[in-house]
C-alpha cells in the first residue's frame, strides 16, 4: 500500500513539475502574441492617421477595416490585423502596399515623399489630381490615385 501511494505521489509531482514548465511558456507566448498585435495595430494607425487611436483592439480594428474597405472583415483578431498590415504596410509580390502606392504617386507628382500620414497625403493628392475629395473608402481612393499616376499598373524602375 505504501509503495502504491509513493508511486502515485511521484507521478503527481512529475505532472505538476511538467505543468510548471509548460504553462508559463504558453502564457508568455500568448502575451507576446498580444503585444505583437498591439504593436502592428499602432504602426498601422500611425501610418494612416499619425496617431494611435484610443479604445479596445476590436473597435480599433473594425474602425480601420470600415475606413479602408467599407466593412468589417471575418476572422480572428490576429489574422485581421495581419491582413491590414499586409495591405497597408507590407504588400504582397502580386500587389504593392497602400503605403507604397501613395508614396509612389506623391513622388511622381511632387518630386518627393513627405513624412505625413497617409490620410493627409491621399487628400492632398486627390485635390491635386481631381480637384476635390472623394467619399470612397481609403483603398478605392488610393487605387484611383495610383491608377492615374501609373496607368500601366506599376511605377517605372531604374537600376
């Protein structure tokens, strides 16, 4: 009986020991994932507005989605922030980022790229090109500007 209790205690303590090693790592990974989401969202807001917006993560993401594409997107928060970052900051091999498009258009029309956030740049370029501001979502506004500046779909590059 004593041996059976001793064996049960050993198994119990071994399980506790393993959990004490694993659980903090899971919590740390989740915490660093949350930090990455907050950092990415802040980077996007700084790039578009020039300031980090207040409020909860979900409401900030939904506000960005509505302003950019006119609706909220499906998926978990982490994926949605990644999609926003890819669309605005990173781009893809097939499609340049919104930031690249606006900066390229500004360089073409104004012979330089300012440090202003994207929203004022878009408004300034719209006034230069069209003479008025559009009511469309930011993605459409940026696409119209880019298409006018680069009808072939991309800026000419030189080595």
